[in-house]
C-alpha cells in the first residue's frame, strides 16, 4: 500500500503539472491578444510556482531505489584523534537528529558510547519516516571538520574525522539468512544514559558476523533479549545493504558508486576556520553557512548526491525549499 500510494502521488503530480501548464499557456496567449498585463503577470507567476513543484517532483523521482522508502539505521564513529574527533562525532549525531526532526521523522537512539572527556566514541540512530533511507544513503563515508579547537589552550586549528554508515531497516517480507554458527555474541554493561538497571547489568549486546566482519551493537533496552533481537535486525539490515550496493555497482559500471558509499572515503569537509564553508567532494556542492548545515540543513547536499548517483553527474539542484 505504501508503494501504491507513492506511485499514485507521482502520477498525480505529473498530471497536475500538465494541466496547469496547459492552462497557463492559454491564459498567456489570451493576455497577449487582449493586452492585459495583469493577466499575463498572473500566468507568469503560476509558471514559476510550477517550476518549483516540478523540481520537488524531480527529487522524489530520484528516490526510486529498491530500499529507498524504508526506515534507516545510521551509525556514527569517531576517528583517530581522541577528544577532538569524539566531539565532532557528537556534533554529527546532533546534526542528523535535527535533520530528521525538520522532516518530521521519528528518531530513536539504539546505541550510544560516550567519550572519556567529551563527545561520543560511536552511536547508532534509527530514523523512521517515508524515504528515510533514500535520503540518507549518500551520507555514508568519512566527514572532515576543520576548526579552532575548544580543547586546545593555544587555540590552534585542528582537523577531525568521523565516519558514517547508513543502511535500511528491512521489513519482515525480506528474508535474510544468517547462520548462528557464523556469529560471535558478546554481552556487556551499557554506558551513558539509561537508568540504574541498564548501567549495572550486562544487558547490552554486541554481535559480530565472522564471514563479513560486520559488527553491530544495541543497548537501548533494559532487556538483553530485546537488545539481541534489535542487534540481529541491524545485522540483517547491514548484510542487505551490502547486497544492494553490490547490485548497484554491477548495474552502473560507468559510474563508480563505491566512491559515494565506500567505507573510508572522505565525502565532505566542514570548515569553520580560517573561513566558513561546507563542501561535498563528490558533487562540488558548497554552502557558506556551516552553522545551518550543522543544524540539520542537509537537503541540498543529499539532493545533489542523489542526482549524481542517478545521472552520473552532480546535476543542478539548487533550491528545494
């Protein structure tokens, strides 16, 4: 039903644009014939509104992948550099939370490991909403921050790194077979917020899939059984995302999509000093307002990356508000 609704909305949008365009052209022809400047201006304004609507419809068409409509997990890991990178990871954690809230998505913290002094070592969010994975899938990779360090008494400029991995939350209709003999399951005491019971019992669960090396962990529930079930769901989702990536690469030999989503590939730089700029290194899209970007204004970057994946070029999607 969700797929049918999405298709119906897409068809309706195209049909509405066709009808409105035809009407606007007729009105402009009548206005020219009658010399009615006000009528002509009204038709011209309606064409501008249609252009904006067409741009939004174009973006929706980019979210046509097999798993794009699904909810998503997003993992954030701090890079080398201790407190600096851990603080940067926490900034990214907040950035994606704010982005999801802007879109009306539901956000749940699945796993959170705080740093010793500040920030986080790693964390996992589950974001629920229409096309959540489709929008976020191009965020996978390494993100770099350049700034004057608030932890450096000499106020020197530091470069920090954090890694992001995005994969879809698969539903029950998708069957992923996992051999129990291929799993290494560890339990440990949760860290961070969660209440006395969570922090004093071995309720947190870490599962390692030995053949692939994939590691997932969950600590958001006081029940070890529930945390294990969630971790298994995350593991299956990671394995499913890996299969989707392989299919995409095979289908798009002319466009090396692995540079978009490959672990360890730097995709974006956030510079706060000596100048202010956020630049996506894959598409060339830039913003001179890093504060807005870090507050969740990520849609233009995601749209440009989606266009690049679909079209093999960066595209020219500028204003999607």
